[in-house]
C-alpha cells in the first residue's frame, strides 16, 4: 500500500540551528515517536529501532536510513526501510527543505512510503491517521528541542 504525506511548519530557530538538529541522532531519537535506538553508521546513514502501535498492531521495527542529495543547510532526502517481522514492513523517502522565514525557519516535507504485511491490511485511512499523529508529535517535540 502506497502512502503520501506533505506539510510544513515554521520553527522558532535560525536555519543553521534547525539543520544541526536535523542531523543530530540524539535530538532525532528523542523526537521520533517510539524510537528506542538511532545510531549513526557513517556520515550519511543510520540504523534505527522503534516500537510502534498502529491500530491494534504493536510492532518493533528495525531499519536503515540513508541521507542523500545533501545541501547544507537547505535540505536533503531521507530514504529508509524497516522490518517489523510478522507485523509487516515499510519503506519510503522524504524530501526535507529548509527556508528562511520571518519567525525562524520553515521546514517543508514531502513523504512517499509503502507498507506491507498485516499493517497494510489495516487500510489507508487508519495508517494515514497514525502517520499524521506521529508527524505532529515529532514536530512538537522537535520545536521544543530547538526552541
């Protein structure tokens, strides 16, 4: 099942500060809902582990994340995949762009992902709702971390 999501948020910090936080594994680990581990493998890749609840399904995911098209401090593309065992799997990419804004930095994102297994059987409406909630939780936390 394919999913798409996009949005933007104005963060109360200079673009350089937002960029640094987007590349800090400790900040990301603290803000990604359910994230149990986020370890930098090299300059452009991370290994991650997260425990998520999607509808009635609880699953632990292990995954790999790769950064590409890196243009400091303007943005990058994040590509990743994760395996949740019998619960299913997910993969996708996100384009993240940072722009100067009157009150700080505007972060614009566009996400394309695919899910399979039991998770996909839950339906797009439920999965999109959970994804939106997780995105909102991430950005609320992220704004606090940098603000």
